[in-house]
């Protein structure tokens, strides 16, 4: 989720993967501004392609209008299930209708913590508001398969260590860097935008 993410797709829909274009159109129609940015979407598509080579599960919190979900669907292998959780009931209904023809997809209504009901995941994208991505509540040892990948987006690029945000310790980052079960790296996707990618150690 990015504050002006939907606007980043202006005049791009013809070049987008079909599920992404569908979701962008829905976001534009509903006036939903906080979609996954295209830079993040390309990363999600690539990571989804590597999830569950023998079947498996991809999870996402913060469905929104389904733009990030569309990128995951565009990249996943056949037979890999995708589960997304959204706390706003109207958005859940809209995305369920939007992707009603898509197999192996489940959109759950509720708080981010409902993602625990469908894990562990080969790939888990923590997104949206109030979703546990800034606390240890999202336990990677419970939510990820061994070797599974966790994605935490919408970070300002790291420029110093220890990381700070608005003059305070950036616990939204350090909770993942310091987690004993994870190996973590940061990818800068734009001058103003970075993403953490973490792998659960076997």
C-alpha cells in the first residue's frame, strides 16, 4: 500500500498484466488511492513466481482493491493458492466479485491476524494498515515455511545505521532485522521507496 499508489498507474493499464489492470480500474472507479505501486508490483510478481514450486501458498494482508493481489496472481505458478485478508467489508466484496473467476484464490474479511488461519506460507506480503508489520505479532516462525519469504513494503530508503524514522528508532525495520529466525535485506525500488525481503532460516 502506498499513499498515492493508484495514481502511479495513470495511462499504464494497457501494458499491465490482466489481473492488475482489472484491479487498477476498480481502484480508480472507487476512488481508492492507496494501491501497491508499480515498482513494488513487479517485485511481487517475481517473488510469486518462485513460491511453492510443488504447490504452496502465498499470503497477503491489506487487499485494498486488489492491485498488489493482481501482481501476485500474475506471477504465481499453477496450483499455488493465494490468500488475502482485508478489514473493510466493502472492499472484500468488491475484490471477491472482481476475481470471482480466478481459481485457488481466497479473500478473507477481518483483521490482518486472520492470515494465521491459512499459513504457513511460502511467500507472505505484509501490507495495509493495522497489519502487524511493525510489531513482532506477525511471527515468521509461525507464518512462514522454512525458507519462506516475508515482504514488508512502504519504507523510506535506509541511509544510516541504526535506522531511524522522524528522529526516532525505526522499530518497524529493526523488529525484522533483529529477528533470530530471519535473514533480511532491503531493496530500493525508487528514490523514495524501499522494501524489506526476509527469508526464514531453515
